């Protein structure tokens, strides 16, 4: 199903070129005073993102995880199942629009005829848009894309992932902790994967007084898809 009249991509069109040109890869290092015209590109990304995502007339859940997780992996299948159940319950699903866990979540939502949003990013390596997002958007700037994840999601689900997943997780935790945004559910899926990080937070940062017991209540670890969806349904009202 294609929402808002936007053409569904099948992965063979509008793919981003991979490049080894350091001037394109490390664009922030090459940003200078003469590049003030970039501000218009940044503004255009904000405007398009706001216009499109505001038109989605249902609460959305952002799902994060590794782009390197292959189909058939238990976390790939788990992400797809969670997204499908969320779509069946009336929620839109937002991902980073790439492969791995992102593809799995978009796939699950699309197969349930749900709104499957992919916020893809131009990267020199790895990130190609998946074919399951029926509402795709393309970004050049990470910080614009991060605003869209936060602004239009009513809950975060973090599957096992790498630096990008951790970045999105700690961004949300920081914004809630500092009360820059209202608190919303943050669910870490995969107790085996997250256990070491949570132990370190409790045994090191908490003991040093760098975080509080209250901060540890911002998130929770869950594994069962039905319990995850039930928790979101209790806290995110349709």
C-alpha cells in the first residue's frame, strides 16, 4: 500500500552512489564560510520532513537497529514481528530506511498494510534504501533526520545495533533526562545484548553519581513482542 500518493521505491531506483571522494565523505570537515548556501538545503530538508510526517494521521513508533543484521537472523525476524504487530494495532512504523533491522521493521509494517516510513540518509558506504518503506524520505544531514525520529515518534524501540543505534538511544535518553522533550517509552529489545551496557551504567555511572536511579526508569528491557506492543498500547493512546 502506498500512502500520501508517494511512489514506492523498489531499491533499484534512486539509490545513493557510493563514493571514496573524501570531499564528499567528510562533508562537515569541508564546510566553510563560503558554503552558507547549504543552509537552504538544510531548511528544505526540515520543511519536507515536517510537511510529509505531519500528514501521517496516527501515532508512530521509531525502531532502530543494525543495518548489518541479515534476513533469517533472530533479531531481524523479531523486528519484523514487532513492526507487524504495531501496524496491526494502528501505529505507523519509522525506521532509518536502510537494510538489516530497518528493513525488517519496514517489511513487517508494510506486510500488515501499515504506514511504513523510511528516513534514509546519504552515506558513502553501507546505507541503501530498502524496498519496504511505503513512505520514504531522503536526508543529507544526520541532525535533520534525528529531529524527525524524535519529533514524530511516540515511542522508541532499540534492537541490537552499533554506534548509530547507540547514538539514537542516548540522544533520546539525554533529551528526556534534561526535560527537553516529554518522556515516552524507550524499549531495549534483546536482554542478552543490552545486559552488559546496563550493568556498566549501574555499576559505574550510577555509583559515581553521574546518573540517578530515576534516570534508569526512563527505559526498560523487554523481549516478548506481545508484551512490547501491549506496553506501547498502554502508554501511547491512539
